[in-house]
């Protein structure tokens, strides 16, 4: 068996920053540290921090006053920030800067009187936070069909934004439909789908055709990991999305000569290494690393943590 190990894969700069924030908060302030929603959408990461005294919450009612609260990489709405202030919580903002960019674009468009169309997945933490910035000015669409149902006044100014972890192909199709329906629609100054999402998708598109099976390391609630699996299936290459080696079904490898392994932007490299080791041990697999693009992006830690660490 041959393993093609896609690169880049795994943690992006935003996830690295969020995890580093939580690590440093534990060192600086001690447990418990509260986190609003999962720090990133990955079971192994969440479990490892839970074991160190981090408490993940879906509402702030049970968080004691004066506790340290970290906002996850996906961002939060102004309403959540206000609740945190009212409860006298010490907030640490680990929102990915690329998500913050989308929030700021939404605020800017709303102030200019635009009707905003957000392309994204309903209920995703990032989408909830973005829509919460300007709830009166924004509408969510998930498909081309939903674009056809949009109704704006004839003189309306319309702009679109996208969730950062979408499929590039899906987003492009929806954008084309928007531009057809609303020829004067305004786009963001720079595209919203993040560099890491695009790079990991590009790697699967380029490399999957050389494989008989694609393994995507990532959790089921990871939007960008789901997109990697979907891209492989669109190329008619079977793909499995797994949290780790314990999810592997040996039956997947019957007659398989080449496996492409990649990982979503919130999956740690350790789960990739475990899967590679499993295939080497059980199928005498040989590994070939294929790098389609280098990544050298790094995001600065939030100012409140930099101050705390001196």
C-alpha cells in the first residue's frame, strides 16, 4: 500500500492561535477556564483541554462572576459579549482574525445601508456570530435555490459575505447565482474563505485522483473537514471522515492500493500520525509526502493575554 500524505493539512493559523490562547490562559490564571462553545471543532482537542480543567459551555448563565472566559476561534455575537460584561467575566477573545474580518465587513456594509447576504451553514458557530452583528440587515443562504427566493426592493443595495470554511466550489456557484440575480451586488474587498480552507481543498482536488480512498482526519461537526470529504466524493473517490485511528474499519482497505490522508484545519497532527502508523503496521504502507503549497501564516495573541504574560 502507498500513502499520499497531503500538505498542507491540519491546524491552521487561527486554530493554532486559539489553542495557544487557551494553553496560556491555563498557565497564567489556572483552572477552571471557561470557553464559550468548543475552542475548535475537534473532539480530541476538546477532550484534552477538558482533562486539564477547561469547562466548555453553550450559555453563560452558569459561569461564576469574575471567571475567565475565552471566546472560541469561531467568534461570538455582540449579545454574548454584553452578557459576559454584565456577568463581570474576564473575557479573552480567541476569535480567528479572518472571522473578525467578516464581522467587520458585515458592520461596515450595514452602516452603509446594504442588505447583506451571508453564504453559510445555518447553526454553525461562525454564522451565528456574524449574523448577530447586524441581525436586521443580514439574511443567510445555503444554496442556489435559496438565492432564487431572495426578495429585495428594486433600489436596494446588496452585498454578500461568506463563512470562512465553505467549499470554494459551492460558494462560487452561489456567488454566480447572486451576481446573476443582482448584477450590482457588492463583494467583500477580499474573499472571505480562508487561505487554509482553500489550500486543503486544493490539495484534495489535485491528489485524490491518484488514490483509491481518501481518509480525512477531523470531527463530524467540523465544517471544513466535511468539505474535504465531499470534494473527494465529487471526484468519485470514496472518502471517510474520522476522528482518529479507532474509527478505522479494516474493510475499507480491501483491494486498496493508494490512500490519500489529509486533515481538517482543527485536527491535530497526532491523529494523522496514528493513522499512518496503523497503515504501516497492518499494510506495510509506504509514505509519500506531497506538498502543494507552503503556509507561513501566524496570528498574534490577543492583547489581554500578552499583557497577562508580561
